[in-house]
C-alpha cells in the first residue's frame, strides 16, 4: 500500500501530467492544422503523457480498493 502522506502528491503529479499532455495534444493538433511539424518533445509528451497519467491514477484507485478491503476485514471487537 502507498503511504497516506504520499497519495496526495502522487494524485497531483498524475493530474499535472494529464493536463500537460492534453495541452501537448492540443498543440500538436493546432500545429498540424497549420501544416507545421510539431517538435519531437511535444509529440512525445502527447503520446506518453496521458497513458502515464492513467497508470498513476490506476495505481491510486487499486491502492484505495485494497485499503478499503483490508479495513473491512479487520476483526470487530
């Protein structure tokens, strides 16, 4: 399980990566519309940023599910 003190920064990183990669996708589309080749770093950010953000969020969701299941299996006193 991910320690609770590092969940929020990991969520912020995932959100930041998602926003930046969406901006990169938008800029690649605008540049393509203007018949200009986008720089390689912008294209790479567009291609690899969103999957990275989704994987980070998937890790956070799975960790939350595992944490709730463990909390539900504790013996009641």
